[in-house]
C-alpha cells in the first residue's frame, strides 16, 4: 500500500471512529408482528438496521452504557440479547412462560424478566447470560423497572395486573419485598426516586407511589389521577421547561392507546399539561438520555413518533416493522449522560431585595464546569417563590439550555429575599445531576432606644 492510500485509509478510520464516538443514542423498536427489532438513529430519525429476534417480541430494556439490549419474546418463552455495537443477537436465554417486562439493574449485572403465564420473575446474570433464580410473584406480572437510589443502589419493581399492585423484587436474595396498590390492570412503570408511576389500563389512571411513606411491608396507596383512554407505556423525563411555563418540571409521558395521543403530566402537581396527537394505537414510550426527545411506538400504523419534549411537538414519523410495541426503556444511553458532581458556595449576609422599587438584589454564584459526559444534556434552573436564571459560558441569562456539554461552565443568578435573615434557593439541573445555590439575607439589627434622664 503506498503512502497516499495509507493516509486515506487512516483518514477513513479516524472519521469512522469520530462518527461512532459522537453518535446519538439508538432506539430499539420491538416489532411484535415481524419478529424483529428496528434500530432508529435518533440523530437522523431513520431506521439503520433490522435485527431478527424470537417470536412476538414485546418489551425492551437497554443496559447502562448501551452495550447490551434485552428483548422478551412472548410466544417462544425466551429473551434475546443484542450486542449494542454490532446490533446482532449474541444469546437467546430460555425464561418462563409468556415473558413480558424486562429491566436491567444499575450496574448491569442483573436482568429481571416478568413471566406472565407462570406468575414468576426470572433473574439472569448478565455476565454469563444464565438464569440464577426464579421468584414466585403471583398476579400475572407484566412490567418491570429498576428504581435507582441517590446513593447508586436500587431494586427492581414488577407490576401485578391481576391484583392491581406493584411489588418490589430483590435480584440478589431472590425475594419479594414492599408492595403498593395502583390502578386497574397496571401495564407499565416509570420511576424517579423516591416515586413510582404506574399506568392503569382498565380505569384510565396514572398512579404515583411515594416509597418513603407507609407502614413496614407496604407503601401507602398511590395518588391517582385520571388520564383516560387505555394508558399503556410510561416514561419519566429529566427536568424540562414546558411551553409557557417559567419553572422546570419532571414530566411523566403516558401513551394513551385508544386516544391516539401522548399525555404529558406534571409529576409534581399531577396535572395533565399537554396531549400530543401521535399515530394509531400508541403503546410504548421512551426518552433519550439527554431528555431532548421522546419516541412513541404506534402499534396499528407501524410507525414511531419522535417528539420534542420542550415544545411538545411531533418532529418526525418513522416507518418501522409490523405492530411495534417496545414497552420499557428502549433507547440506548450511547455515552455517559450523568455529569460529575458539582457544588456552589452559599452566600450569607446579603442585602435584601427592595419590594417597593421592585428591584431584585441579584446574587451570582461561583461558576461550575460541566465534566464527565460524552453527549450534551439539558440544563435548567428552578427556584420556587423566587427569581433565578442560569448562564452558559458567560452568555445571556435564561431558564433553560438544551445542549450543554463537557467543558462548558455555568453560573446561577438568584434574587435575595425581601425579608431579613431569610434564605432563597435555586436548584441547577444538568441532565440527571443537580446542585443548590442559596442566598441568605443579613439580620436586622435593632439598637435599643437611648434612655433620657
């Protein structure tokens, strides 16, 4: 090979590696009527390949890091394991009867599959692709999710449609734990510690369980809100700024099958803030790791709707295989979307804002530099009962930035309270990471009146 050809070959290789390193996440769509999985590049919203799997694939779970994708095959009682680099099936694992939901633990070492017909949960060692145990759970289990704690630990959750409950499953001890009542026929789960969200297909509800409440062994009954029209798949977004709102919110997206729409629910207030028309009979929904887009599988018209989570608008309709389902976390976290921890220095002794002049006393935080992420993430700032904003790289003050990457630096601007010795706090959210900036006003010192003799 001459030097010119060698340089060209090296250039092509480096270009390929750079493209792979900067690639957007992939969405894995289980086509239940085609016995295959469509792979969507979320950067271009096009199908890049189709992977044959088992009979009637249904639920999908992507492992942390995106290197493995797990697909339940309901009709042949198996779990397909897909390599996220080559997009080929590398293992097929026998599980229980009529496998439905599947989820992967935070460290990627354990996979749990819900077997609806024999009312069990299969626990799989992800390293060896072997079954390590089977847990009787009852209730004809369907959906599975993993609840991540703030300290990095967590546990699995399984819906039991026959008893309208959600139960905790320990993949190490192979035991069940806490449980709680939700809506009728819970079909899907979403989690945002310490909260669990479950859709109730038969009564058209979204249930919210606070796992910090309740006596030993059971959570208090869930808060319930009507969402209507056969709710199926769920996904919890990162903190975003919905249209016409000044504060960011965690949103729960609910696929409403018979309404052909996606409900957007504010997770704090449990109010529906948008209803987005999608394709016919939507079932599954998942969000990209950055939180910028959501993808909805439309079962009856063989498409997937791509949605901008900030504007709540459909930005693409993507043809896929026959009868797409894909309930679960079916979007690949291609890189690391969790920034390294960061912190602000609190301010004490600030001059209060002047309510008469309507002139806030703005305090600006020290700067923090984003690090530890491979792809840009959204950044937002929230400050209940106060005024605040963020700035990226010294730019204009705003409440939301959609693409913040490693190496960029952020500051927060927060208005001091109008009262003395009062604290206001702003929370900066960068992807799933957050930190608080607090400002405490000075004390009002009153001197005693002089005593006249």
